[in-house]
């Protein structure tokens, strides 16, 4: 017979394997993710074409001063420890969430896994309830000739086709700190619409801290279009920094920028 602790653990595991309704509305293309171990940059091979990842584009064009100041404050060694721990915890949290969405049993009894599991449960309880169906989990997306990336979830959320990204954070976020997250989702929405003829209307960033503080940043329609425009500006900056790649691109990001400028 289960004691109270075993019962609680069983209930938690049931929550993590409750499956969502899967829709096959979109037939997603497969690609291959490749990481340059020397530079840490990520590219995607999509049908024989190598494209920079969205995170690589944003990482190469962001203001690094805050990160430099933080490393100077805590020390390089401590900064590396915190970064590595956060990355491992985030990966574990994503694995729990992916397993829940797909209805696959999964557990991780490591120290990292035990920290990540309740974070995933908090996102499930607080964030995933309004989803009526999902189209893909860990979906590889690309905008032909320009960029690629993997998004956590494409779904129907409160009646709107939505792209969701899950994030772990060591502390609560202010909205002014999550601009790159907005641009990341905007880039995925633009790619999804271009390749699959969809009309993604909403993006949601779901964040949980290790002490289980949940945050949700949601944006739709006009705001989504604004962040698409901002991402295209960063993409153009990236190609300015990578002139050789710009010459190889089949689509000029400046043309997309001009279209957005005309529609503003």
C-alpha cells in the first residue's frame, strides 16, 4: 500500500504522462542540427542547405555588455558554473515537458532532474490548460534561404494558432529583459507561415524559476508583427557581420524589411 509520499509521487508522474490531443494538420519537414564545437554556433541542414539558427543570429547581434558586467562581478569560473547548471536544468525541464505533451512516460532521478521536474509540472498546471490540440513538439522550422530553428510547441491555444517556447530562469524576468525571446518566437512564426501557409497569430513565453515562480509573456497580431520586424533588422545585422553568408542567401532580408516598412 502506498504511503502519502509515494501517492504524491505517483500523482505527479501521472500529470507528466497525461497526453494532449495531436493534430496532423501540418506535415513538418525534418532537418539536421549541427553545432560547431569551436565557436559554439548552431546551424541547420535543411534539404541540403545550411542555415544559421535563430539563436545564433540573435546571439551574434545582441548587446553583450550586460553579460560582460555580470561575469566581471561574479567571476568567470562562477559565471560558467551558473550557466552550465542553468543549461542542464533547462534541458531536463524541456525533456519532462516534451514527454508530457507526447504522452510518453519519463522520469529523471538525478539531482538536476529532481529540480527540473516540479518546474515542468508548474508550467503544465499554469500554462498548458488552454491548449485544445497541438500540431508539433520540438518542431524544426526554417525560412527558406535565411534561417532555421527549433520551437518547443506549435498548438491551438485559446482558439489561436500559437507558438510557445519554454524557458527556465534563475530569477523572475522583467518584460524589458525578454526582447530576444519575443524575436525568437516571431522568427519561428514567420518561418511557419512561409513554409506551411499557416496564420500564426500568437506567441507565448512560459518561464519557471527553480523556486517555482511562473511567468507568462503573451503577444498577438500587431505586436507579433512588430517583433517580426525587429527580428528582420537583427537578421540584416547578422548578414552584415557574415558577408559571405549574405552572398549565399537566396533571399535578401532587406526585401522582407522593406515589405514590413510598407505595411507599418
